[in-house]
C-alpha cells in the first residue's frame, strides 16, 4: 500500500473464488445447518431410521440362518460310521492313511433320568485339527482324564450339577470340570469326555479333508461340505435393494424440505450473492447443506443401528440357536448404506439449489418467492417407462418355469419407479383440471398442488411408490398362496409336531440318490409308536394320530405348478381327531382335502403303484426299484375344511375305500405320528422331543416361521396405508407453507378455521387419492406384465384370487384417512396476519 492507494489490490483467483471462497461458502452451509436444524430434523430422522434399520435388518438376515455345514467344523468331508460296525477301526485307519490328519468324534445316546429327554455322551478332542469350531469353553476347563467331564449348561441344569460336583452315570463316576457348548448349535446337549472314553458309541463321525477327491468316490458314507452360496439374491443384496428404495422415498420427501429451507433463507442467500458470490457458490451452499444432513444422518444411523444390534443379538442367538459374533455385521452393506444416505440428500438438495440460482438478487433480498414457472408436463416419458417395465416383466414371467428371469424382474422394477416419478406431476395437473368446478377452498388446494410441483410432485411420487410396493406384495402373495397344488404356508400349527419314521416324508437320508435305508420292521415301528406316545404323554398331548401313507400321489395334466405334498390315509382315528364324521364323507370321494380350490381343478389324476420290483442289495445298501404294477385314474376330490391346514399336516388324505379299490392295502406303512397339544410348544419341549425322537431313530418336524397368506396381505395393506399417511404428514406442512401468503390473505378477509381446515384436508386428500390410484395402477401394470406369460403361476387368470377388500382399503381408505387427519390437525390461525414474517 502507499499514500495514494487506499485499498489492497484485488488478487485474481480461480473461477468461483477459488479454495478460499469454497471454505467460506462451506462455513456458511454449516451455519445454515446449525441454525435451521429444527426444519431439517424430519429428513435427518428419516435417514437415521433408514440406516439403523438397514444395519440391524441386514445383520439379522445374514446371521439368523444356522451354519449349513455346522457338523463339519473346518473339514471339507465327513464320514459316518455305526458304533457297532466291525470295520470301524479299519475304516478310520484307511481314511487317515489316505488323507492324513482326521478328527474322530464318538457319540453315545443316553436318557436323562426320569424323562424322555436324551443327550449325547461325546468323546472329542477340543484341540482336534477340524472340530475346534464345534466346541466352546464357557467356564472351568476341558476334561483331561478318564474321571473328568464337561457339560452343556442345559444338560447341567437338567442333571442338577455344577462345576466340582460328581456325576454318576452307570458304573462310571466323573467330576464336572467345566461348562461347554457347541457354538454352531445351541440345541446340541452333550457331556464331553476325552477321546476314547465312550464305551459303546452309537455313531462315530470322522472329519477329514479329502479334496480334490469327490465325496462319493471315497465311500457311500461320506458327505462333502456344501459349496459356498453364490446366489446374487442373498440377504445382503436384498437389504441393499430395500435400502435403495427407501432412500429414493427419503430423497423425494427431502426435496420439499430443502426447498422450503432455501425459501426460508432466501434473504441470506440473496445477501451472499450481492457480496459477489457466483451462482455456483450459492448453489454450493444448499448442496453442502444436503451433504451435511446426509453425513450426520448416516453417522447417527450407523451408531444407533450398531447399538440396537448389540441389544438384539442375544435374542437372535436364542431364536436361531447358534452363537453370533458381536461384530458379525455385513460391513459392506453398512458402508453402502452410509454412502447412499449422503447421495440421497445431495441429489435431493440439487434441485432446490438450481432453483435458487434462477431468482434475481433483488427478489431474493426482498424475501419474496419467485412465481412458479409454467412448465408443460407430458405423460409420455412416464408412459414410456411403464411400457418398458411391462415388457421386461413379461419377459421375466415367460422364463419363470425355468427358474430364470430375476435379472429381468430387477430391470422391470427399475423402469417402473421412474415411470411413477415422471407421471406424478402430470397427475397433479390432471387433478387440478378435474377440480376446477369444486368449491373455492378445494379448488385453491388442488391448484396449489399443481402450481408448486417441486414439493407436491416429489411427495406424490413417494406416496405412489409406497403404495406400489404394498400392492405388488398383496397381489403376488395372494396368487402364490392361492395355488392349491404347490401349497404354501406354515407347515404346522404352533401346538403340533410330527415324529417321522426313517422312511417317512420328513426323513432326508444322508446317502447318495437311489440308496435308502431299509424300511423299519413291524417290531421297530411298534417301538417307535411307543416312544411317540411317551413323548406325547410328556407334552400333555390331546391327540396322537398315526399317519399311514402309501405309494399314491396327485398330478395335473396342465401347464403350471404341479402337486407338492404328502397324501395320508383317512383312517377313522385321523378323521375323529379332526372332528370329521363318517357321514360327512361322500361315498364316491377318493380324496379329501382342505386346500381351497383343489376340488374344482380340471385334468387331475391319481397315480398309484401297488407293486414294485424286488429291491437290490448292493454293498449292504438297498436300491429302490421302479414300479411294475400301477395306474392312473381321475379322482373324485371332496373339499373338507376341518382337516388341518399346515403344509406338512394331513391336509389331503385318501379314503380307505379308494385304498381298497386301487389294491393298495399291501403298500400301507406307518409314516409317523402327529401330536397335538392344548398349548403352543415351548423351545424346551421341542428340544426334549427332538432328542427323544433321535434316540429312537425318528426325525421331528415343528412349526416353521412361514407366515400365512392373511398375515402377509394384511401387513402389506397396513404398510402401504401407514407409509402413505406418514409421507403426507411430513409433506403437507411443507406444501402449505409455500402458500402461507395466500392463507394470510384469506384469514385477513374473514376466512375462518373451516376454510383453513378444508384447504389442508383437500391437499392431503388429493395427494392421498392420487398416490393410492397411481401406485395401484403401476402395481397392476407390473403384475399383469409378469403374469400374462407366466404359466407357472397360472397366467392372468390367477388375478381372480386377488383380495379386492385389501385393495379397496388402500384405494379408498388412504384418501379418506388423509382427509380426516388433515381436517383434524389444521385450523390454527396464522400467528402473523398483517405482514410477511422476517426469518
């Protein structure tokens, strides 16, 4: 500087002011976030909830399934031997000689004194080369000598033993030195002793690594570890897909929030522009504010999600029956969730950022919002996206019978969502045109929806997408559950269980295809029946029904799904157990079934076999031979709603008259026993029954987690309506805030609370109606496209099973509920009447 130079010379900087300008604008964006945090709390809360739900949901979905190869440890192969096999030692030695190190685990089944419960006396080396993941020490130490034993906590509780107590079992007395568990199966109850301390093992398992030799080439008693799951549609990708749709909804809602925020701070942004900030600097303030909201929401959501996971993990361990690591989180999903949260708010803030730069500086300084631009909204782009989605989904439907088409389904849904978003502004214009003759308050509300489509269009798109998801779930679930042949639903009721014989429907033999164990003898079946009745007595069962099966099955000579399920014999005991009188059964009926619609299907056939070729014995294994005498007939099927509805329950039975007519008496065999109790079974009761069944050579089936059709459809309906109302609650206030000046004018000219209530109710009802209608139409476009060429699900005719009541509830209930809520929550007189409030 000099005596004649009053100011420091201006140094030229890069375009937009350079790095210094970016730092200054960044600080301005941070101050905007801090000062307006209440206005951004809604978007912030949505992101926190979405990210936290994704973290917990993805972690639960990834960890809930039990390890598929939980009995392998770290081995690649597993060989099973019977304890009394005279070639046991030679077989183990041959495996060790051929493949090196092996890990031998011996199990002897013992009964808990005074109960029907059983457990294993297990000899295993805790430091074995392959079995270490199958043992975990909880307290004390592992047994090291012949007089020591370690128990699982549940077994120690049943035997009333603690560490340091003496355990007497038969002639042996052992001291309890520790508590152990199998981390891969918490239902596994056993007493652990050192190797070689099981005097009479029932089974011997040998773990080894036989790669690259195939398991079948080693021996018929060898199983190989199942290959890793390479399916692209795993819990992680499904969680990411759900998160992406959720973030789209949040971004659509956030557009309105950031627009109102920019309007509230329009004077500040105008002042920033008057100081020399370029349009790029001004838009950077709004975008940076969006990024700050996204980062804050992502960090808070991740922290909340991890804390919720810590709290939920013990409960998940208890329900999934295996140990789950504290940090067993799908970290890729967590990181992508955070990235998507930031991207969604960035793109949501981009549109308001561009709009702010188009406002003149003088107009911005005055705080007056720019008049909405008249933009012609065409329905053509949205319709084109709908057509593309329709053809992609049609292509997917045509491949459904081959198990393919998932990529086409994804592409179809990806095209369907932009179609809904692009059609939303056009629908608002159409609604305003239809309402031009409505009362003044209603007409103003509909006109404002069409004028200020920056907020109302994004809100309508979010509502429509939520309804679209609900409608697709309702229709697809109804179509799938309505299939009477490939029946879907819960396998049993919560108070039912089935004990299967070794050759019953519920038995999956660990042997190569075509090699099956011998059917149990009459004496063995009688012993199993005695055991089943003992289990039923311990459970306090009301009914014990013996299930008889034979070689008969249903089929349908038509495209689509075919018969799936077991057919049992309608014995008098079975009919009596379910309250079916003999007089209620038609004398002409061959099949009784509770499956809705089965009796009305055409082209049904009953296939049976009453004579098989003699089985062949190869290396001690029985190869089942094909049918030599049998036939096919057209059955008379009678609908009987009193039969149980479970997929595995006797929902379809063949009458004794049909058995005699077809000459199947010689093929009858006991498949198992259905036990029904007065109250739902507890986990402890199921565990005890499973151990008892295992000791008798039987398998047990209890209720799975499959939901019913009504549960899926009703919850989807509730989800669609609740999501639509939640988005309306978040959006209507933002939309009406844009027209606050008009509301003040109405109030100043004498409009009362009734007018204000009508404005808000009409705004909410209009959005609710359009969202429900557009989402339902889009849902039907997608489903019709998928079903029109899908012979597996029955084609377009399958839409006859859609629950109209649920769809009407969405179409009519959503706008009515929105209107009622808008009317009740509006009506408060504006605080400022005479002038524009200064922010």
